């Protein structure tokens, strides 16, 4: 979708920024539906934040890099 394509650039940038600190991954729900089900993704774009193996936050929709960065920073604390 248009929103997913836009967010892919943001996610890739965040992955580079947080390399070695946080694993930032993108998943195509069309090619990996079992992963989408496992993480409870019902719509896209979706963001699932996992810390120590537990889902700590879920977001759906389009967000700015700064907004997502705030959520990622909270995981580092």
C-alpha cells in the first residue's frame, strides 16, 4: 500500500540509526501472513515493539520518523 511504501523508507533509516542497539525489522504481511498473525497485525502499516521477548506496544498507521524514534528510545530505557 502507499502508506507502507512511505513507511519503508522511515523504517530502513531507523534500522541504520539503531544498528547494534535495537533490531528494526520490516515484514511483508502478504508473504509472511503467519508472522502477521503471531504479532496480532490486523492492518497495515503496523508497528509492534518487542522488548525481552514480550510485546510492549502496538501502533497502526503512518508515523513520522521522530514519532517512531520516541517509541524506540523508550525501549532503550
